[in-house]
C-alpha cells in the first residue's frame, strides 16, 4: 500500500445479488434494519425507506430459524414491489439459522466469535496445541456444511469479526489485540479457501477506532502474505448518535478509506437506519474525490509500523508536544466572536493580525508576528516567508505555519535545532492526508522531534459535512500517531463554539484526548430489547456531566459486554422490560425493571466513588 498516494486496494470481486463488492466496483453503502424480523410489515416498510435513502444492501437480524424462514416473505414482498436490493442475514450463535438464511438471502454474515465457540464468559481457558487443534476441527465441521449450502444457492458470506465478541479461546491465546481479531477471521477464511469458496467479504469492527484500524491493516497484511485479497466491509461498532457518532465513524472508516481499503461500509448510528446512509455516502465521496490527484513524492520511514499503537515522540514546547495532551487551537482570525463554550475551552485562540479588545482574559492568544507583543500568554505566528524573523524573536513559544513542499533540508536542520518552535502543518493538496503523512515521515527519517499541530481549512455551512471531512483529515493522522494538536479553520456559517466542540470531539474519537463522557451505544437491530433512541437520550441526559467516564448502552448481550469492555459502566438489555448493569466486564445487577434502571445505575456509580453532582 502507498500511504501517500491514494489508490483503491485491488481485491477479487464478490457478487451479492445484483451488486458486486470489490476494488473494481464503487464502494457499496449498506445499513441494517432495527425491526423485529418476524414482523414482516414493519421490516418491509423499513427496507423501503432504507432503499429510498440510497442504500445498496440491507442486513436483517436473523437470530433464529423462525426469523431466517421469515426472510423469505420479506424478500418476496420487496421483489413484488419492484425492489432488487440484496438482503443480508445477520447470524450469531445459531448455525441452523445460517443454513436456512443461505437458501434465501443474497448474503449471510457470520461472527467467528460465536458461530461455533461458546458464548463469551471472559474466562481464561488454556489449551495445549492438541486441544486447540481439536477446537479448530470443531469449527471446520460446523462451517463446511454452511459453505456447501451457500455454494448451492449462490449466497455470499461475510466473515464479520467483532472485537466485542472474540471467543474466550482466542482471548486466552492472543489477548485483547488486533492479532486476536485477525486470527479469529483467518481460522474461518482458511477453511473457506480449502473448500474453494471465495464469495467472501470480511469485516473487522470495534468501537475503539485505534484498535479497529490497526486490526484491519494487520488483516490485509496477513492476507497479502498468503496471496489472498478479499473485499473489506468497514464500520465502527457502537459509534453512538448525533455529532459524536458521525465523527467517530468518519475517523475510523475514513482512515481506512484513506489507505485505499474498504469495498462496502456501514455507518452505525443509534438513529433510524435510513439516517446512516447519507452520512456513509458523503464519507465515501469525500475520500474518492482524491482519485487521480497530483502525485506526492515521499519516502516511508523504515521504522513505521501501520499496526503499532505508538505515537510519534516529540520535544515539549511550552504546553505542546512531549507528554502533553494534544492542544486545540481555535481559529478566529476572520471573525469577531470571542465567546467561549465553558465545556470546550480551546488551549489557544488564533486571532490573526491583532488581539481584539473583547478577547477573553486568561486565554492564550496567537497573533501574526508583525503585530506580536511580548505579553503573558501571547504567542507569535510565523510563515515560511518570515523564517528569518523567527530566529530573532524572544517569545517562549513560536508557531510556524508550513506545508510539505516547504520542507527543505535547510528548514529541517533549523527545526531540529529549535527548542521553542511549534509547526502548524497546513495543506491545500487534493490528498490532504497523503501530503501531511509525507511531512511526518520526512521528520521521522531526519530524526526531527519538533511538535506539530495539524491544520485544515474548510468552507462549510453544514455541521455534518465538516464533521465528516474533519474526521477523515484529522483522524487519519491522529490514528497514525501523528499530531500534537489540531486547528480547524472554517469560512462557512458554523458557529465558532461548535467548531471548538467538534475539534475536541475529533480528538476523542481518535483516542487522543478525552473531554466529555463517551457513550458507547449500539445502532439497534431486531435483537434490541428496548427503545434504543429514547433510552440513549435518557442515559445521556443523566450521565453526560461525568466527563471522566465511558458508559455503554447496549440493546442486547450479543456484543454488549465485549464492546463495553472499554467502558466503565454498562446498561444492557437482558429481556423485554429488563436491564442488566455492568461495571466494566462484571455483571453487577441482573434483570432490573427498566423503570428502575437509571436510578440503579446512578447508585452503582456512586457506590464505586465515580459520581459527581451535575453543576
């Protein structure tokens, strides 16, 4: 793969009904119903709305044989109405349901974590090599009959690995790692290849964007070594809703699309499924527009690992770089609004030519060097054309706006010797991500530890557009381990305080800096045991002030505990009208009446000393 120049990853092409998935075809947009699959009328009606929203494929929950059989009625009614959109059956725990679904649906998703292995218990189960081999043989005996049915009926298969539902067997041997996710997939994939079954699409999903992107890259590397090239389905599980769900999805999916990976995507929002489709389309289109861009000449740093979780090490300049959290610089150089959202206070405000009279006391300002004055919390901004002036400036920290073409050997030498310079890395290249990546790899090669703040400029009036574009552009670099802060400029009509909030949101989505409560909430499906959207809103209302916590809201147990392993507390559907509460992976209270669950969760958080009263 070329990290600097955008090109779709080549794959085999997989037919799914009247749609093809693979590098030779456009990226397929899909979503999933949240109706009960036994409710034919509701499922068909929702499928119609999804199709009208522009989706290319629809997935339906198929938890049992009854649901699998009813796919036939849903499928037929859609065809009678003139719709040809292929359907995918979503299977967990039930090979018998998969066998039935493969005779009806154009595609069947199976989860290696629970298709054969027992339900996750988080138990450490040690296997010697002989015992482990026997477990693999059990998988083979279950999977081969399913593949035979798929062959007979022309059904494609998605091997869909979820970080939250890795089996205890995999977890014991590989740990909670990208390698474990990859091996969980490869066990099934090798069986399919042995059986000459290749109508396969693969997904590697997690709510943790950093883990997800590293796992997918490792999977592609592993497949390349074995000379197999299957299409990829991309998605961030349990991304949530609203702004956060969009930014988290854009960060995780956008980073992999930027790598040229991804042949079908789903943006998983805790909203109506048809709301996911326009977001996915915007995301795909934004990255695809790089196609045919002017070539970026760059060298990959030999020590760079696309699978590592490491961040680039830098020197510390004032409060930027080193061990400091990534900073947010609010660009107000072209506006007069100096108001501050108390929940999202930027670390610096760039004011442009001069500090306005209404500038907030106590804030750090950045001003163009021509008008800079040596005052407390006031710092100068230089450009490449003022490089000589920066050498004579006595500011404690100096900001220098650069782009990759500016990075001459002479400039690199200057940056290596500087102890008080922070680079503001900007770009106007069509492939923003590729050019900024090139800058960092040059610094790594030259062993230059200068701190770098990522800068992007937009002209957007719609919040969703800037969340998606910012998620891709900033998120990709942050997940690479690059960037000591972000500065997001916009000339459109989005309120500056909202822009600041999005900056903090993007940092959190990329696992770089936490500034608010993180809600890990599923998008809902036919297994969901409560009104998901209403419940998520209720949980957010009561717990959003707990900025130090992650709270999971899961409609059922399928991925619940696993995906919440990263959360501090969890609210999980146990049965209709009943909720179970978790502290990390531990089940604390089971089958609580839903009407009591919020208060019981508050008490649970209080009991463990994590509660603070809302201000």
